[in-house]
C-alpha cells in the first residue's frame, strides 16, 4: 500500500511550531502577515494617523524604517534591484533587525543570486527564527536552499510550507510549491539510492524503503496539486505525476495519467490536419499538392515541439528530468520525437542515475510499439522532432516501428 496520501495528510495536519500563550500567537500572526513585529504597532488606524509621540521618543527612525520595508515588499514583484536598495537603507537606519535581511534575501533571489539570498536568510534566522514564517518568504527560503545544494533543509522547509499554501496569493503559486516539493523529493530518492541503483529494477519492484518513501511523498504532493483547481501548470503536474508513478513501478497508473494529455495533443493535430486540408482544397491547383503536404509536415513538426514544451522548468530539481517529461508528453502522439528524448536522457546524466531502468523500459516499449494506440511518428522525419537528438548532442535515433512517415 502506498503511504503517499497518508504522508501528505499528516503534513497538512502538522503545525510548523507550537506556540504558547497569547504573546506567541500575536508574534506568529505578525509573521504570517509578512509584517515585522517592530512595525506591527503601526497597523490599522495608527498608520493613518502617523507615528505617535511615544513611537518617536522610543525610536525616532522607526517610521522611515517601516516605510522602506513596506516599499521594498511592494517593489519585489517589479523592481527587485530597488527592493534590495530599500532593504539596505532600512538596515542602516535601524540595524540589528531580521526584516531587512529577509527583504534583501528575497530581492537577491529574484535577481538570480541564490548564494547571496541563502546568506541573508541565514542572517535573518540567526536574529529571529520567526522572521521567515510568512508563506511567501518561506517559499523563497526553500528555493534558495534547494538552489544552493542544501537539499535536506529545503525539504524540511517545503514540508512546513505545504500546510500553508492556501495562504499564497494565486493557484499557480500553490501548484508551483507542490511541483517543486515533489521534484525535490524525487531528487532526494535518487540521491539516497546506492551507487549501483542504475543497474537495478525500478523502485516499485525491489527498491529500498527510503527510496520508495521519497517517491511516495512526491506522488502525494502531485496528487494534491492535481486535485486542486486547474492552473497554467496543470499539464506540468500531470506529466510530473506520470514520471513519479513510472519511477515507482506503477506503470499502469502512469499510463492512465498520460491518456488525457495525449487526447488534448491529438485534438490539436487533427485541427491542424483539417485546416491544412481546407486550405489545399480551396486552392484546387495540382501544383500546390506538394506545397500542401510540406505545410502539413511542417505543422506536424511544430505540433511535436508544442507537445513537448513545458510551461516552466523552475520546479525541476534535476535538469535532465526535462527530457524525461518531454518524452512522456510525446509518447502517445509523436513517437519518433519521444524516442529521441528518451535516448538523449539516457545518453546523458539520466543514464547513470537510478531511474535509467525505468527510462530504458519506456524507450524499449516505444521501439516495439507496445505503448498502445495513437502513436504517430513525426511526419517526413526531417523536421523539429527528427532534429531533436542532434540539437541535444545525442545520436540520431532509429525510426519508430509504430508507423511510417506520412
């Protein structure tokens, strides 16, 4: 029996930290709102009236400090460099607080400097461990940890964040958190496997308990993401779930997850065929027949590229998994292109990892035409799908046996 759903239920029920007393609850509420505790007294009507006499007496620079932090938070989405400058100014005005370091860390991450972000987050946590409890901040912390190789800390942060994802602003953000957590769990499963794992069957057959546990966790995250409202990342979620299930040895469930995805792509292919046929019939000239066939072949190549295109790759913990996801996206519609992706995956780092047997099994099934109906090789064999292995530095794959080029 799979423990994934039970594990996710436990994660959703488990609080991040136990708080004792009303003071602890107030501090947690301030953290959850993303507002530093030193600025919380200036909430509500106090902000409209401005700082009180007592606030000016205790900390005359506090209003300016809090205004800079609020401005920096607003700048994060559009001008991360300005947000970083606001954080530095706030730290100069009122040094020794965690909030400017948190803002600096988030700005550094947005500017593509995860190492600087990780250092700033660490400084903030040393000053105040609660300073990173805001869900948006926690998400950036987890990403910074993952991108600097601190996988265990990143997973611990994601496990604390998942029960809070409904506090994030959009459905896409919530889906992205679950995707990132799932792929990090898969990466942890691969890293935890023995050096000789590449020669073993997939985890579902004779995998060790630790490897299977991480895969179950990944599957639980992805099933939760799939159950939620559809987002722009819905396709990425479906493909990632199929990948995790396949690596866990649940090939039937993986194939079932891919069926709906294939139907969408096939509908797009049929629409291309109909439009091309109507255009050729309208022209009605014999000398346009070859041009019409070439146009259809070009459209099919474009469809192959579109079928493999992922919405984003920000969630990938292992870069070569992009090839595996693209291969799964193409298996039931453009089998030649899928073969090219699997061969490129196995010729690179993926071929040396613990998931190589699962990838090789799917490649062999494609070559035998054993994955069921609906497989269509790329037309003409000379377009984008056929060029895929050369673009990735892999050898030209053999033509699929599921049907000739049209």
